[in-house]
């Protein structure tokens, strides 16, 4: 397929680069655009829980598809925090890719999160994980750079790495229409 148009439902440079690099090996002729699509929870912009994080990823695609027509693919990426068993917490990432009629949503890897950070977000001391991570790490605009995962892994794995992988996995059904005919 040539002249593919892709819209990333975010202006975050890490999300845009991860999407660009995820599409690059599969499409020779494609164009990436981005538009800010904001999905808010009841009290903040930080999704809490698996369900809300997944839904925010999908809502980014749905809102972008409705507002910005004429693209072959719409990409919505969302990070959220979840409470795990044994008083532990995790960061989760969901990537959704949609075309004119379908959406594929994939959960990326889980990243350990200190329970104190989870509590600070769920009690609304911070609006977003990026704000909290910026304060704790001393790295300005950390969510537009290595992200929390980069901070935690000493930059061995960065936010970009996690996002790129999850976008590629969400793209899999579209790359294999004979195996996934519903796409």
C-alpha cells in the first residue's frame, strides 16, 4: 500500500516518534501527522486502572477518527497506573490502531511503580504520572523524553522503546489481513 496517512492522537514527541518508527519497516510511503486529542478522567488526565487506560487509548482513536477524517490509520497511545496484588503498583501502556471501521487495542508491558507514587496519583496530589516523575527525578518534561521507565531502568529501556513495541503489536492484524480478515 502506498501513500499511507497516519494520524497520532497526541502532540507528545515520544508518541509521534514511536509511531513513526513502528510504521517505518512496513510501509515505504507514509505520512505521519499528529493532533492533540485529550481524554479526561473524572478528576484528572491520568487514567487509573486497566479498564480506564485501555478505554482512553481507544477513545483517542475514536475521537481522532471522528474529527480528522481521511487517514488510513489512527493511533491512540495511553499510559495508566494500576494497583497489583500484594500492595504493588504498575504502569501499563495501551496502544490502539484504527482504520475507518475497526480498532485493535494491545496492552504493552507492565512496569513496576512504587506504591507511594500510585497513592499520590489516586489521591490527586498529582494530575499525571509525568508530573510526579518530573518532581521525583528532577528531569524536566520527562514524559517527552525517557519517561518513567527510562528513569527506573537507568535509561536501558525508555518510554520510546515501550511505546514503539506496543504500536507494532497493535499493527500486527493490519499487516496480516489473510490471517486476520476482520481487519
